């Protein structure tokens, strides 16, 4: 009798395992949508050499690998930073002679030591010297790699986090308009304290992210509680961006095994939580894409999720009311005034697979932002057998998306964390890097086409982070956002790129800096880089002088 019971139990377990493996096999081999796209819309890429192979310690480290694009010498060609895992140094690569070469030693990239892992990174000019620095989160806190004319030096930053929390993704911006960069540091519970990956309704389980106010002299203080951002929940990523176009940097936060939170900046160092389609519901939002995908002048967001890969009964974990669980990809269409609608189903992206970092970018220069999404989970055993392709989703005129990763030659066989997008060969078309964990990262150059473009260089001072830039043509208005943290534990190029399709004229480029100063350029040259760094520098100087005058008046009064 016992033998028969054990045999039956074994058979049941085997059937469950086969059932779950079937989900992975199906995801790896079948498309979710039959959404035809014409061949002329499909961008095609060629792989080029890139020699970085991330090392991952699954016992001690979080399953993320940081990477960032940074123009270290102001030549409008991005270098690529990769954060090292345990027993692996960080690295910096430059695109030269058709391939990426390691220049870490040439630029004095600091050695990080073997006992810590780099977890998140953003690039920004923290000391306002005109050169872009790197802010890196590690398991033991934050460090800045200061850039002086293409050479780096290290400075540790006192990081006020509690004993349960490990730093993760970073976003920066001038949240109080005082002329320096503040930090939102997402955190995750330490690896040794993890109790599971499907815990939703234990509201004491998790870490506490931090809002760090820059008080000058490399000093950052926590204002998390007084700002209204104190919570307990594991978080991979947040993004500062002006959601309601009122000139103040709002905050979007993706709670893994939780909700998406949208916070309004009240202008007084406090934030108000605003309701959205995931409020008081449950999902696995991890990566964040930021862009105006439908060209209506309002910022939209895509959030990655576990998707169709895991059976719903497994993915929902401890959630009692399954109707509150959303395993699908999420696309927040901005309706204005902090109102969002989830249009992922309508856009034909909802039913894709387990995903990580994600971003919006126009890969074919047709004036519509496409969606690039990293896939495969390094700690999920079935993913070692059945690899997901990582998705390249080209947007059509009806604002639906069509998968072209095979046709585009961008299928990624490794464990992806995020895509990175930049124009490395300066042909006016965006190229792509897959940042992979515990596997080699991959680089591809876009074969290009005949569509027009304009690129806009604002630099990376405090005044431009979170800025919305608008490009007006005779038939449309396009918007882009200079944000830090788009993707996952990563940072994208600061050189804003606008595909123009067959349009041969730009009527106006306009923007408001975070300090309130406005820029308007009439009839700029297309198929070139519009250099606005001198204009930004002038306006920053004006703002600083006005601040000094105001402070002097207040002091005298």
C-alpha cells in the first residue's frame, strides 16, 4: 500500500514538473501575437565584438548586473560601463575600429575589490565640471567615480540604509530645484535574509528604499520619512520624471512582488502617492521603460513582469484574492493629471514572457518608439533548458507592437538584465547592447536606413536630468525624456534621439530645465547633433546667480 502511494505521489510530482516545463517550452518556441509588420519597418543589426563576461555569485548576490552608457570625453560617442560581480572588477569599454575594447586601465577606472558586487549605476555630472561621473550602488553602499577630463577617481558616499537592505537601482534628479542632484536609491532585502520569491502579503517582509537629499560637499541625508516615501517592500528600480508637466520631478517606483507606485512631487520636499491601475494590486514589476509611445506629449511607462512563463497558480504565491494578481506585461498610458490606463492588451504586448529591464527607443527612425525587453532568469532552473529570446518589439502606426528579434538578428541566448541603446558608429541609427548576467554581454550595430533624425546633446548637469524635450515637425510632435535609471539597474545614453521618418524639417526644439529655465531652438539642422550644452551652461549660471542674489536679499532682510 505504501509503495503504491509513493508511486502515485511520484507520478503526480512528475506531472507537475512536466506541466511547468511545458510553460517554459511553449514560451521559448511560440510567438504570442500574429501581428504582421512590413519588412521595410524591421531594423536589421550585425553583431560586433564585446569582451565582457559577467560573474555571478548566486549565494551572496542579487540576480542583477548593472551597466550604463557614459560619454567620458564629450565626443558624443558613448562608452559602456559594466559593473563587476563578486571577485570581478568593474569595466569600461569604448567602440573603436568596429568593435568594443576594454579601456578600464587607460581611464584609471578604480578597482572595487573582490568582496563586494556592483548592483546599480547611473551617469551624471555630480561636481558640475562638464564631465560625466558614475554613481554606483554596491552591497555596502554608494560610490562616485568622479570624471576629470576622461580620468576617474573614487569617492565613497555615506549611505544611510537599514541593516536589512541592499542597494539596487538608482535614479537622480534635482527634486527641490536647489542646483544639485538628489538620489532615490531602490533597495532589496539582503540575499541571506530572503525567505522566498513569491511573498506578497507579508507587509513586514522586504527592505526600505531611501530618498537622499544632496546638502552639498558630497553629503547626502535621508529625508525618506518626512518626504512620505517610507515603506517596507523590495524594489529594484525607480525613476525621477515630470509626469504632469508642472516642472517638478515626480517619482515612479516598481515594487517587485507588489505594486507600481506613482508619487507626485509637491514642491516642498514631500511626495503624495497617486492612484494608478496597479494600486493595491499585485504583480512583479521590475524594469521600467519611460517614453511617449503614442506621441501625445505625455510620458508613458512600461513595466516588466513574470508574464506567461510561470503557471498562474505558482506565480501568485501567497495572494489570497487571485483577482488582484496581474502577471502580464503592463503599459501605463498617461491620460493626464496623474491618470493612467493599462493598455498592454490593446498594444499587443500583455501576454509575453518573464522579463527584466525594458526601454523605449526608435530603432528604425520612423518617429514611433519601439520597445526592447530583456528576458531569462538566471536563478530559474527551467530557463537553463528553455531560453527566451529577449524581445524587440517594433511599433506600428496603430500603436501596436510586433516582435522582430529574429528578423532583426537580436535574439539573445543568455540571461539578460537590460538592453542599452546608443548610436555608437554615428550613422544616425541606434545600436544595441544586451547586458547579461553570469554570461557574455552582446553588442550589435544597426544597419541603418533612409529615414531622417535629429539628436540633442544637453550634457549631464543637474538641470537636465528629468527634462522633457519636444521636437515639432510639420506633421507631428515628438517627446523624449532625459531620465536616469530606465531599464533595470542601468542607465541609458544622455544623447536624446528622435527618428523623423521622411520628415525633412524640424520646426522647433523646446524644453524646460529642472530649474525652470526654458530653451527654444527654431529650425535646427536635421541629420545632425544639436549641441545645447553651451546654452544649458549659460542658463545654469544665470540660475545660480539669481539664487545668490535671493539668498543675499533674504540675509539682509
